[in-house]
C-alpha cells in the first residue's frame, strides 16, 4: 500500500500557495484584476486545504501556540483586522456597483464618455494627449488607451476630470 507522508508536501504547498496569494493579492490591490482574480480565488481555496493538511500533520506544534502569549496576541490582532476589514467592506453599500460603474465608464468609447463630462470627444483626446498619452481615435476606450500607453485607467480618468 502507498504511504502518503503529508509532512513532505504540506509545508511546501502552504509556502507556494501563500506566495501566489500574496503576489496576486498585491496585484489586485493595485488594480490588476482581469488576469488574476479567477486564479487568486481557486488557489485561495487550495490554500485553505493545504493549511488544513499542514495543521493536521503538525498538530502538536500547532496547539502549542495557544499556550504562548505572543502567539495569541498575533492571532488576536490578525483576527481583529480581518473582522474589521470584512465589516468595513460589508458596510460600504454599493461598493461592487461602484466598481462595475467605473469599469463600464473605462470600457466605453470616448464618444460615449464625452457627454457625461460635458465635453466633446475631441476635447477629451486633447486632454489625454496633453498629459502625454497617445490616442488613435475617439472610438477608443479609456481602458484601451491606458493599455496601449502602459498606464492604468485611473491615471487617464484623473486627467479627464481636471
């Protein structure tokens, strides 16, 4: 019968998933969502499983942390920060709606955005070009212009709202 030694892979799996979650989380924090979010969510679920295996294979050491004041303090701080951030997110009504509205705005062509800003599409092009961005036509979206200029849409939005 095949013997599965979880001690040999549980720690490396936790480390690898933790590194990925850290990197993808930082990317998402800075606005890179499309290529990262789905992988972040699935690897996050795997991470939970890896942590469960890691705890089960290191149970004696794990329970020992609950008798140390410093470890309990760290656990309490992280638990409090987690609860606070979840509560803050839940209290911001329409947060997801705001995000979707900005995405819609960023994906719309300049010809559709211009009336919302009480400007002509040509004037928006001029604003962006004065900010150093190359714009091929008024049919481009803020997202497309940002991508082609190696920038993030909020940088362009800042210029348009000045």
